[in-house]
C-alpha cells in the first residue's frame, strides 16, 4: 500500500468520524444562538462573571487597605512611644513578625537602627530598648511609609516597612471559598432568572401559536390576545394585530379585484359567444345578422382589450415593475391635440379651451396623456347632449395645472370618496347604462401620483364636476 493511498484512507476515515460530530456541534450551537432564553442566560452569566471579578478585586483592595491601616496605627504608636523617653513601649507580637523599620539621624543622615538589613545580634539591632526579630526574605507584598519624630534635641526619620505577605496569603486562602460561594450564587441566579424569563416570554409562545393557526380562511377572526401582556410585548401584539388588519384588507381587496375583473370579462365574453353562435346558425346567409355580429364582436373585443391593458397596468404598478420614460416637454401642444380629438369624438358636446398656456413638464408624455384622456372621457360620458366641457392648461409659478370641467350629472359625497377605488361605479352610471369598467380613474390617479402630482375634485350633484390636476415643477 503506497503512502498516498494510506493518507487518503486516513482522510476518508477522519471525514466519516469527525464530520458528523462537527455538524452536530454546529447544529447544537446554532440552536443555542437562536434561543432568546439562551442569549439572555449568557448575558446574565457574562454580567455576573465580570461583576464578580470586580467585587473580588474590590474586596481584596478593601481588605489589604484595612491591614495596612492597622500597621500604620502601630507605627504611629511606636513613634509616639519612642518620642516620650522613659515610657515603656508595647508592641503587638503580630506586628513584630511583619513590621520593620530603619531609623536615621535626620541631621547627619546616619543610621541608628535597621532591622531590615541587619541581624538581631547586630549592635544596631537595639534602639531605645526596642528589638525586632529579623523577617524571612520571602516577601511578596511590602509597603514603605515614612515618619519623623524628635528625642530630646535630635531629629530622627523612620521608614517603616509593612510586610503584607501573610495578609495577602490569607486572602488567597479565602478567595477559593469566595469563588465557590459566588459560583453557587451565580447558578441559583441563572436558574431563577431562566424561570422568570420563561414566564416573561410565555405571551410570545401564545403569539407564536396563534400565528401558526392563521390561514386565509380565519384571517378575519384570529388576532393576538393583548390581555395580560404589558409594555413592549403589548406594543408588539398591537403592531402584529394592526399588520394582520392590513393583510386582511389587502387580501379582501385582492379577492374583490379578481371577482370584479372576472365579472367585467364575463360580460363581453358572453356577448362574443352569443354572436358567434348566431353567426354559426344564420350568419352565412343573413347579411344583416353578419354585419351586426361582426360589429358587436369588434366592440366587445376592443372593450376586453381596453380592460386587459388597464389590468396589466395596475398589475405592473402593484408589482413595482411599472417603468415610466420621463423627459421634459411642453404640455400645451398635448392638451391642444386632446381638445381637437374630443371635438371630433363628441361633436354633440360644447368643448371649450379658454386658457392654454405654455408650461414645461418632466414626466412620461404618453402616460400623462393617457391620464388626462381618462378625465376628458369621463367628462364626455357623464354629461349629456349640449353640455359644456372646459379643458384648460395653466402655468402657475412653473407648475402645470390642468382642469377638466363639465356640466354633467355630477357626483354625490359618497361617490367622491370612492371614485378612485378599483372597479367602483356609481349608481347613476349603472342606472343610465353608461359603459365602463370602473378602472379609469384609479389608473389615472396612479399615473399622476407617480409624477408627484395632485388631484383635486370639485363636484355638485346634477350640476357638474371639475378635476384639477397639478403637476409640480421639477428642476434639474
């Protein structure tokens, strides 16, 4: 067996053994990372550990400072006793093991006592009857502190050396017990905190269960219960309920849209099928039936084509795929052409254009023309023989203001509130058999809004209606 084959076998074996273990570990860690309770527990643990370290350091500093203060008090007592000649000096045996000093003549600088550098047998080991045993050399924490005193006429400086090694070692022996105690406290806090967190997040579990039951059939009835929740969770439940309300409204609107579109398409399809059957029976021999059928089929086909094009336009807008080819152009020639076209298609209406001014517009020429044509067509459809239709184009401080005014049947307050809804048609339009699909104004509104424009409606029932379209001036 070659060395390469041996290595390949080892590699495959390693993959079979370690890869599943690694995948399970990653999956486990992924689940832990996704758990909010785990993250909160880890946050608790991190805070407890960091604050525990700070507490231990603080206790250590306080303890060592207290020990140092005890030594300092004893040093003050020694200095006071030495300064008063003939008075006996009492030194606590505990401090004799850990306190040393160097005394020197302040004026001459000569040492008169040093139990740090000299042994007890040295001739300098005694000063005013005081003797200290020499310490071991195993120092870990030593602090120096100076004092000055006077004996008779002589000034002395004394340097005390506090050996806090034993205090430090004593604290280390206590530290293990403190860590064990603190670890027990941390475990208890984590356990108690986890149970508390589970109670806090119980409303979220209820919300999740409610959300999992939501379908298109119960969207109108299922809502999150906000009773018993407080603060942020209550706000979250209210936000989700509001979102569900919007979803329900959108869903119902979509259902209504499909239903209305199907209804609008069903009528021309039925007419075309009827005339097709008539042609199949008598069209080949009866020229009158043939002409009538062809004309009806053409009219209904154009109506269907118009409806489908509007539906496609609305669909592109809803899917955010509608693209407008915007550029700068003069609006006056566009309005003039539409005035001429309207006079040709509606010779029984009085078409006026009292004001036509030059004004530059930035937008999609064909789309804007289509929107204005919708307003003009509505003015023609909802007016009668001899009524006036005024079409104006004004330049107001650079903004383009187009007005389409008629003296037709007008609208009610309810109609004004719904005329831009898709497939909406007023009762007057239905009773008067006025053709249309109820999509024109909604389509025109989308076009005007896409150009950051505004539409104002003024109407009086049986007196007429005015649509005022404002396209703001866009400077580049």
